[in-house]
């Protein structure tokens, strides 16, 4: 009959993770049930002018014609009333790990915080696939100190790990691995994401590799009105000529460029020397031009 179809329809909406909780006051929890999934309301919303509430997922899943399952009025989803949300968060529940021995009682709003430190919560070892209760993992499952660098040694006590460390080939290179970690971390912090925009100054031909001017070309942002540019003399392979120089401009990251670790210091010194020679040449040419004008 119609009642059996309605029951089947309601059971189809059972999705609520709140059903995993065991409530201290079951009657209080029952008064806050969703009429579709039959579980305690999760992320509730108001669905009609009569102020009936459903879980947000249930409300969105109602098929056409969209009618409130309680009063059959047209569905109009709004945020739930504040007192209802407060009532839901203040419901007292037993820890989900009660079958494993945890006797903690907390509110629905504090369950997540409690489970993050519950000693009976099952957690995965950060170094291997083993999953144990948190307290057992800390008391009976010990990895080599160099586990994050690839050592797979596991023991049931710290003493066995200490003996292993005396001969562990990975641990002997631990300091070097840690230095690599620091260098990789520094590179990640220095990496600039694609689309980032920075202020910059220099010759047009010296725009850094992987960067382009924000001049509006090829869909790039257009900040050219804010550029400050002049024509400045510069020595090049064909002699001394004028090039466009930006005393201020915006550039944007166009592609991710691989950063090299440990660039040759000699190359940096040669670049600095060439820059110094160019500046001297520019100063000399400017002085000659001033003398000629006099």
C-alpha cells in the first residue's frame, strides 16, 4: 500500500553519518529526526512555510513535484533556525569507540575533537599500512628513526630499534637526507605559482624566463597604464644602442620553471662583472655626449 511505499522511499534516503552515534538521551534525539532518512538531522535546513526541517542532502534530493513530506507544501529551502542547530550540537553522545572500551561522553559538536585524541580510535601508521588502536600503535609498533627516508625496520619496543640503529645503513646518511629535505622545502617556498603578479624593473629584454609583462597580450592582465618606461642606452653585441627600460612594470608568471640547486658561483660572478662593464660603458657614453654638447 501507500504506507509501505513511503517507508521504502524514506529508507532510500538513509545516508546520515549521525546514525553511527549512540545518544545518551535517545528520546531527545528522536524528536530531532529527519522525516526522510529517519536519522537525527545532519546539516538541517528549513523546507517549508510551516518550518519543517530536513537534512540538507535529503531536501536537495526530493524529486518533482517538490513537496514537504510532512505537510505537502511547496518546498522552499532556507537556513535552519538557530535554536535547532544549537539543540543538535548539544545532544550528548557516547564515544563511537565505546565497544573498544572508551567511556567518554561528549556533545555532538565535540565528537570530532575527542576522536582526534581518543586512545581507542583506530589509526593508520604514518610509515606503513598497519592500522591499530591509537594506544596500541604507540606501545607496540615502533619504526626506525629513519623510516621517513625509506628504512622499513619495525619492532615491538624501543630497545630493538636502538639496537637496529647501530647498523642501519639509511640512518647513517640521516643528516644528508635532512639537508635534502630542507633544500626541497626552501625550493617549494620559493616557487611562485602560475598567474602570480609581481612588480619589476629592468630592460625589456631582461624579463625573467617564465615571466611576461602584464600588457594585455594573449589574455594576460593589462596594467600597461601603470608602467613607467624610457629608452635607455645599453651595450649589446652590435654596439651601444637604445632599449626600452622599465623603471616600474608588472610581470606575471606564465609557466613553472624548474629551479636548479647549487648554481655555479663563478657564473654569477661573471654576470655581475658584465653588468658592471655595461654600467661603466653607459656612464662613459653619457659623459662623452655631455662633453660634445658643451
